[in-house]
C-alpha cells in the first residue's frame, strides 16, 4: 500500500509544534497566537484535502514525460538520484524566486507569507495552486531521465526539510553549515517585510543558489513578518483567493489594454496607470481578534476532530468510496470556513458549522451502507 511521506510526517509536525511551544514558554517568549496558528493549519489542510483530487494526476504528468519524452537514461541508479536532489533544489530556487517576481505565480504563493507570526505552523500554511505552478519547473528533470520515484522522493524530502526552518527559536548557526544549508536565520529573512529583506533567500535545502545568484541576505535586524499589504483575515478560503481578486480589480481599473495583460506577468510592485497604489506597510499592528475561553475550547475540540479526519483521509483515501470521500472532504473544508468565521464573528459561521455536521453525517451513513 502506498503512503504519502507528508501524511506520515503529520504526527511528527504536531510533536515538533508542541516542543516549540514548550521551549517558547520556558524562554518567556510568545511565538504563537491561537487564531493565527489555526488559520495557518487551515490553509495547509485545505491544500492537502484538495491534493487528494489531483496529486496523482500531477505525478502522472511527470511520469508520462519521463516514459515518453526523456532524452537521457542512467545505467547507474545513483546518478539519477543525485540529479534528482540537486535538480529539485535548483529548480525550486527558480520557481520560488519567480513566484515573488511574477504576479500570476505570486497570487498562489502569497498564501505562505500571509501570517504575521513566524513558527512551525507557518510551514504548514500552503496554497492550493502552488503544486500546479511548480509542476512545469520540474518537468525538465523528467526530460533529463530522473526517474519518477526519485523525483517524488526528493521533492517530498525537500518539503519536509523546509518545515524545521520556520522557527524563531533557533539562532544564527556559524560555520560551514551556514554557507551551504538553508537554516532558520536565512529563512526568517525570506519571510520578513523589512526593506532590506524583501525578495531574498529563496533556497529550499541549500542556500548556495542564493549566494551564487545574488539573492542572499544575512539576518542583521529583527524581522517583521507578513506581507506588505496585510491580509487582515482569518479565513483560509479568502487567503487562497485574495490576491487573485486583487489582480482582477487592478485589471479592471487599468486604463491601457496592454497593462491589463502585462499586469499578470509583471512584478507585484508594478502599478498600472489608472490604479491607485496600495500603501506598503513595513510595520503595523498584527491583525488579531480576541477569542473567548468558551470559543477557544469549542474550536479546539472541533479542530482536533478535523485533524483526525484529515489524517485519516490522507492515509486511507484509496479505501474510502468516492462519494463519502468527497462529502468528508467538503465537511472538513466547511469546518475550516466555520472556524475562520467564528474568529471574525461572522453571523453565517454557525450555519456553516451546522451544515458541515450534516454533510459529515451523510458521508458516514453512505459509507456504512457500502
């Protein structure tokens, strides 16, 4: 039976988050806020649930190119694996860099940068569409004869490596590791909106590409986290689409037809003629909402059920009939929408919460009937 390594790592993610919380408490520092942390997790869960629908298709595209279009083959297996490691890391750098420099790519990637905190939960804050924007960047590896299993394994390991670098609790590391590996101090720079830190340190496992291509920046001042135009929302669904909506708004307002097209492929800093530029906020109060104790207890309990359900879907979705699987996925997503609504005191949140319970009940009833 095939298991996704990311799904297998989920329990370890939460053990690591618990350790980070304990260490932060011992040091007397606050690195988590309840609503923000759950929104990070909600974005990650949304991505993983959606991947159930198309992850196999994406890997099948890579496999088809490898089987039918590759122009190299490696008789020595370790060469393919070594090329997979270096190739995934190198191409990730360019995908990541362009995802900050091209609007249509930034619209997907921005989700990962929206949190105004920096902790291990931020690593799990991912966008639904980034796997589609990544795929074309990795297809050259298939042409170069990197086997599908080697690519998939190295891509998963690269993703897992990047989890631990999302922390404020590991200080500057000196020595050769600092020169070669992407470390927490490097990645804190990448997530910061300080002027000197913008668009720096794109590496995944290795920091050598940033040093080589001139995008490296040392951590020398306290980072301020988030995005220059704050999201100001705890809705995981709005987080996924907000910049797409912003691009559509600017396209409508742009006076020149050429700018309406150019905007989508220009830098996020580009402002078309006729569009009022939004102010850049390098320092601002963090967006927050007071969460009462009863609400925190209820949301925490429901979120525990969501996590168990999501983990079960990721691990055993192939054994679940299609209709119950779809309904359970909808129920999970509905729960995440409701949680965001509760945090923002939306009137519709209770109705969404009730609806997702009904959908979950229907899924379980259909599954039980076979």
